[in-house]
C-alpha cells in the first residue's frame, strides 16, 4: 500500500483490482482494468494514481481520491497498449512510469525491455497522437 495513505490494492486473475482499507482489510472499491490477469501495480508518491498492467500487454492509469482511496470517477481511466508483456510497472515519479517486460526473441532468448511512459493524459496523447 502507499507510503502515506491507509489503503492498498491487489489485482486478480479476472482483471479486477480491489482497493482495501489497510487498517481493517475491508474492500473500499473494485475497479475493472480489463478481462485478463493483473500482472503488476504501483502507486504514485502521493497516492492519487495507481498504475496496473495486465497479461494482454496493456496498462491502465487509475485516478484515485487521495483521502478515500476510491477511484476518482470525475477523471478518466487511461488505457494504453504496450509493445511487450509487462511484468513489472511502477511510478518512477509523478510524471513518469517505468515498465519492465518479458519478450522471447527469435533464438529463444528472453530479453527484458524497459520502457518509460508519461503519467498524464495530456502527455500520453501528445506522444501517441
């Protein structure tokens, strides 16, 4: 869970994320990030965004209410494709996400590509469009 907040999250095989209260372990919110298993998640430093990757080479940035830990429904989920299956994803800082993936190349060797993504809608749209 986040360093300065009293909530945490775990991902499920069905593509759902459960956000829970760290004090009493009760579920605060359930968020669907797709239909495939969640492979990794990470909070930004102030607990206002959660990034999650799924087994189908996608990641989602989830805006959160900083007090309750619930999804902030006034802001959109940011869903993007990755060129590889993400095994670990995290916030490098509030503006940048680091993704570490696994990819088998032609000779059967596993390589671990690293990719950095911007962590805001405006910056992602600028890069992707």
